[in-house]
C-alpha cells in the first residue's frame, strides 16, 4: 500500500515523470562520487553537490516507487503482468536511499571529521593504513555501483514492460 497517493502530475501520469528524475539523478550522483572521491581537493569541493544530487535522486526514487504502486495495481486489474518490475523498483529505491545516506556521511565526515574526533576522544585511536576519508570513500564505492546497477535493472524492466504493452 503506497504511503502517498501520487498518480498524476500536471494532468500527466506521475510515474514516468518521476522515474526519469530517479534514473538520471541516482547514477549521476554515484558516478560523480566514484570520479571525485579519490582526490582530497575534489572531495572538499564536490561532496556537498553530490550529496544534494543523491538526496534528490533518493526522493525521486521514493516518489517513483509510490506512484508506481497504483499504476501496477491498475495494470494487474486490466489482466496484464508487471513481472519483477515493482520489486526491482523497491530495490532501486533502497539502494538510492543508502547511496544518499553514504554521501551524507562522507560529506559530514570529510567536512567535520576533525571536530567529531576531538569531541568523542578519537584523536589518536583511529589508525588506518590510508587516510580515513579515503577509506570511507572506498567503502562507499560498492554502494554506488550497486545503486547504479539496481537503477538500470529497474529502468530496463520498466521500459521493457511499457514497450511490450504498447506494441
């Protein structure tokens, strides 16, 4: 059952409009994170915009998921199959949200890590073979890759569903 009843935007079906926002923003944030996180100067400059894009992508993925549920219900009532697309959309949303949370954590730690460590008394306790910001970035790379993969999977199954239905 959807949390929001979102079936139309500006008189048009909401799901296709919202899906396009998620399909663009989530991979864009993931690729930008992958491209910029390995260099300290780029992390300082780009983590905030990447976090904002990832957050917008997660919101768009949530809205797409919510608007897709009534659409899937009406397609099923018409006697047609929706296949695995609704579940793939749910998974894509989950990883979009995890990506947004990871980007937020990276931004906060990169920007305020020194103050956080001082406040909780970790100045000398955390010893890693690489810079801790780089280590956190490396931990987030699989999340970014999975977010891209799940978004492609959901997008492809949705496109296949639409084009098979309209032929």
